[in-house]
């Protein structure tokens, strides 16, 4: 496992169109990789395969990895685990590339493009996060037919007998019912 950042040097990648460079990385998943409903387990090593290809005005970066996301079922609070294979491809543009010159119609889109950084480096962390976070289920379920929890006792419906019920007196009958004790 490595605590290496996801900043890669392009120094070994020839800039001739179609030239390629491959790197395998191991990255410890951070505490904030996901959302409050579901996320990657912090500190787990994530094996990342990175293929870089020289293209006009930049570098095409293709990432591949797999990640286990963990959360809680929104109905019964049991643990939910989902395994995902992750693939992403983005172009990192050379500073000053024509694609980075905004036109009146595309001002916001230009800000979302990836740019090769100082000393001919790229930081693939944002690209990796952008590929993983959409895989997070905003309302994870243990199963489609999960019945959830009993709203009175808080036990899982799946663990309770089919005849499970609670006697709840309506407010006008609450005082006479209290004379009967626990029913």
C-alpha cells in the first residue's frame, strides 16, 4: 500500500501523437471517497491502472480500478455492500490549448476541463473521484423487498413473526387502557 498522491509526471510520455505510457498505482482510499449514504472503506488499497496517450493538444488519461462501497440500508439499517468496476477516460489539455479558450456559449464548460499542471504533471484524483461518486446509491437498500423496521419497537420486520403487532390505544381511550396495564 502506498500513500502516494495521484499526481503523475508526463516526462516519460513522448508527445508524438499516439505515444503511450502505462502506470500501475496503489492508493489508500481517503475518508471522504463517497457520500454520507455510502462510501469506500477508508484506508483500503485501491489498485489503479493508468494508460496515458498523447493526443492533439494534450494527453488522454484512461483509468481502471474496482471499488467496494459500503453503506446502510435506508429501511432496516443493515450493512449494504456494492462492488463496482470503474473506468474513466478524460483528456488533460496543454495550457493554452484552443479547447481552453472560452467562447461566449461555453464559459462554464471550459472551467470543467482538465489541464496539465506545472512541471508537466497531471493530478488524476478529481478524475477518479468523478468516476466513483456517481456509483454511490443515494438510498441504498439491502434488497428491493426490504420491509424495514417496526415503527413501534424498532425491530426488523424480517426477524419478527408474521403476527407481530402492538396495541396502541387511541387518545380518547388512553386513560381507560392505562388501567388494564401492559397488554
